[in-house]
């Protein structure tokens, strides 16, 4: 009950809710997290009792009381407890709040335990986690606004409860067989199975992101921390005492106070305790700073609340000092599984020399460029785990990454490892079986030829492409070389790079795509701040606004092709005819300039990417202007279905088998045929055997895919006649749901003996 409306302004409630959420985030285990919540809720809502139930893992409709505050003081006979549990089950069953008053609230009128009852479900990503209950001893009806506040709080703490549960599970390890062992489920990023050790990548300056790391030499870690404290505190004292620095008396007092906090017993003792438990100084410091900051944040007095920021500032200074005293040298484990809140392709590129076997990212989906890169490197990736488990606890942990199912197992036991080894072995057998296809052309049994090209973006990508029997590069993403530098590469640098690619694949064709930065491919030295980057200044739009950059890139590409003549040039993010026309004029200009400078330049094939819905509806107008079209299903699906390709929360809405996407693909391929130009598909969907069957049916001219997907797609092409694929396409066009289309195509693959493409690891 909110008895004092004046003192519980919505602002104050928001602050208090924030404090509850933050202390939940810092709790070391589930019990203390839940106990903290019930105490805080009882206090904030000023109620007699607060109860927190969690769903039984085996029977989610059944609620188990996990934490209570005030119950002891109002203990009634067991019946009332049972009744409270029944009400909690009712909240769970309905997934709706239950608000009861007086006799409704209790079967026993003598019972003083439950006269006003309000229970709200705690939902996390569509799943019921538990129930949060407040009760009043006196007859009371909770108001609508109290209900709304409790429901708001329940929504806010759901993520924290999920993480606190996960923390407990991380420490208990995964045991048993595949079907029973507990795992963390994320979004499938890239397929494959990997065994290895977690290596957390973090932003060095961000205290909150510092991972836990085990230390063996505790005394050395203590000495390091003490040295950092004394250095930082002495420095603060020195500033406070410095004469002539222009500091006011108040400033000096502040610096003295900072020095005192840095040396304070509370901070030092709790950090030392953390180190003694085996955590490294930075991890122990993170915990104690967060704990102290939260303590201040929970205070009513605005002045004291502000002190939380001071504590964090001191934490940052200490962290900085720790890192200066002992710079962290990234030592990757033997089989490194890179883990990070928001890993970027650059983090992968940074792991040079180490044996990287998998990637775990807190955010993103299989269409994120990180996942695409992992696929081209042939390593599994699981994405979107940030809301499911505290990633910074994974450092040094033994992990199994199942990229087929999007699962992560922590500290697996021998049984589980054995099961996964068997799957990995079956995988290898399938790859071996498909190896003989390497030098065969991709052709259906009834003679329909579909050249298979590969997608690439880093020089290291070329070898897997060659090894997979790629017939050329169907999409070279030129932005990666721009991303790994700290300024735009010069024409000469670009020339060298493009020349190497064209030479490596000569005489096979190579499609170089012009720069497609923006969206999720930022350049540190060319920052673009936008609220909606995927709908913003991206791809060709930037190139046209910076013709000097565009011309440099085109010149480098044309020069690189000189004498080889295997270049195709592809323009990304075309959304209107004007953009294409303007780009084509610039390409012409670059060519003329080069000729005037005495270079011999052959006209490359020019192509437009179809990846924006407007381009689908104007596909013929675009097709008339170029030599080929290339469909970017990643962006096309994102824009057609209004699903952010990087957002794990909406990953299940992203499906290239959505009937609207199929209709769009059909329209594009038919337009290509009418205009007499080839249509290739280069998005990730080209590597999905089910989508590939439909594309064969549509008569796609070629596919460009990750090197790792190539042998399987070739197997599918060899196994399905064009006629059969056409029939499947006709059937699919009758269906209204992606799931039904997937079922149809999956069954077709299984019936054709391609079970291994559908359930990797089940093949013999
Ligand atoms: C696409 O959008 O499908 C595509 C191939 O381009 P990118 O993934 O680089 O945006
Ligand atoms: Mg794209």
C-alpha cells in the first residue's frame, strides 16, 4: 500500500525501483537476490507481507515460495500458507494479477494473515518466472495504481531474477545426457559444435563489464590492490593539498573525502574478501564498488544518493590504477571461446594466432555480421544470451557450444562431453562424405546448372572458399578492411587488397561490393550517430554523399582488375533509380579518369543489390540499367518483415521462408529473366537448404554463400531435380505460414535422404 502519496511521487518510485533492480544485479546468489527483493518491496510498498514465488522448473504452473518478508510476524496456521500458495498458483495459471480483499482473500475469517492480497506474475520474454505477492493484515483493497506499480516492478525485476538463477546454474555445471542436461538457450548464430574455454572480452575502462577471473596467487593480487589503493588515495590527497592549483576550499574537501573513501575500511575490506575467495582484484573491486554505490542509491536523501556517483568514480580510478600497475595481457586459452556482451567482427579479427573455436555474444542474431563472419570462419556462434546469463562469469569456464541448436553448456560432465563428441564425429563424417563433391559442378540431376560462389570479407576468408571448391567470390564485403584500420584506406592500399583477391581467384569471377558501412558496420574514425541506423545513412547513400571516397574505391577496383578482367562490381542498398543512375555515372567517370591517366581499364560487370522492398517493386527499372542483380536476403527480410536483423528478441520473427519473402524472391528472379540478366542470391538464406530448394525451383542463376555452407547446398542441388524443386515451390506458394513451408521442405529433404542437412549430427 502506498500510504503517503506525497512522498511516493512517481519519480521517487522510479528511483526506488531502479535501486531494487540494481541490488538484484549485484546479488551474489539467488537466495540473497530474492530475499533482497521481498524486503525492498515490503519497505517501498509499506505492506505487512511480501512473498516471492518461482515456478517449478518441471511444472511451471506450480509456484514454490522462495522468499518472504513479514510472514514470520504474522504466521498463521498452515492452512493459510497453503491458501496463499493456491492464490499464487492462480496468478500463475491466469498469468494475470489477482487482487482480493477481506473475506475473499481468506477462507478463514479469523485469519489476520491475508486480508488484502495482490499477486502479479513475473514474466520474462513470454515465459512465467514466478509470482510477486504483497499482503495487508488489515482489511484492505489494493488500488489500481498500486497494482500498476507492482506489475511494473515485476516486469523490471524479471531479467535480474533470470540472471540470478543463471548464476546459480553456472556454478552447478551441466551433467547428464543431452535431453536432460541444463543448458542456456540463445539464438543460433553459426552452426557447429565446439568444446573449449570461455575467454571474456570486455571494455577495459568499464568497471561494470569487468569479468570474474580466478587467481592462484592471492597474496600477489592483494598486494596489487593495496598498491592501487595507496597510489590513488595519495594522489587524491596530493591534489587536495596542492597549492596554487585554483581549487576552492570546497574542492579540496571533496578530494579529501574521495581519498578517505578510497582507503575506507568498507571498500578495502570487502574487496580483499572477494580476492581471498579467489577472484582477481578487478573483479572483486567491481563487486564491492557496485555494492557500495547501491547502498547510497537506495537512500532517500538526494544528496546522499548522489554519492553513489562518487563511489563509482573512485572505482574507475582504482581500476585504472590496477590496469596500469599490471596491464592485462590477453592470454587466450588453448581452445578459446570468445565471450562478450556485444562482440563485433573486430573482436574476432583481434584474436590473431590463438585457436578460436566458437563465439558467444550477448546480443545479435544469425544475421549479425559477427555471426556471418563466424560462419565464414567455420566456427559455431550462439548469440543473444545477455538476458539469459551473466556472461562475465564465463571466463575460464569449460564450455560446449552447440551452434545447431543455439545452446551453451557450462562445465559439462563426461557424459555430456561424450554425447557431443559423437555428434561432432558424425558431423565430420558427413563433411568427409561431401568432400568428393568439391570438384564437381553444382547441377541438378536434370541438368540445371547453378554456379556456387562464396561470400568473403577478410583475406583469411579466401582459403576456406578455395578449399570448399568455390567457383568465385559472389560477394566481397569491402567494409571489413575499412573497419580494421584507423583511417580510410588509400587508393593504393585498396588496390593491393583487391588485386590480391582478383588474382587469387582468377580466372574465376570476383564480385567486389562497394562500401556498405552504416547499420551495424561502423567505422571508429567516421562516427555516425543515428537513432535508426538501419534506416539511415548506409551503403550507397554514404558513397553518393562522399563521391571522393566512392571514386577512390572504384578507381582501386578498376585498376586491380586490369589484365585480369574478372571483376564484377556490386552496389549495395539501392532504394531508388536515381541512386543507381548517379552511382553508374560516377563509375563511368572513374573509368574515364583512369583511361586519361593511361591505365588500361576493362568495363566490369555492374550489378545492383536488391535488398530494400522499394527495389523489389522497381526491379525491372533497376534491371534495365545493370548487368546482374544480387539479392541480399539479410536486409531484404529485415526490411520486408520489419525485424531488426541484429535483435535477438525478435529473431523468431526473422524468417526468409516467410511467404512475403518468397513472393519477393520470385518477383526478382522473374524480372531478371524478363530483362535477360542473371539474378544471384548472396544473403545467408542462400545457405539454408530449404530456401535453396525454392531458389532452384525459381530458376536462380547462382548462389553465393559462406564457404562452410557450400558443400551441403551442393549436395542438395545434386539431389533435387529442377522439376521436383518447382513442384515444391508451387506447394509452398499455397501455404500461408513460414512454419508450414519449413515443415514441407524439411520433409522433402529427409525423404531425399538429406537428413544430415536438417538435423546435423543425426546423419550417419
Ligand atoms: C544482405 O543484406 O543480405 C547482404 C548480403 O549484405 P549484408 O549482410 O552485408 O548487409
Ligand atoms: Mg545487406
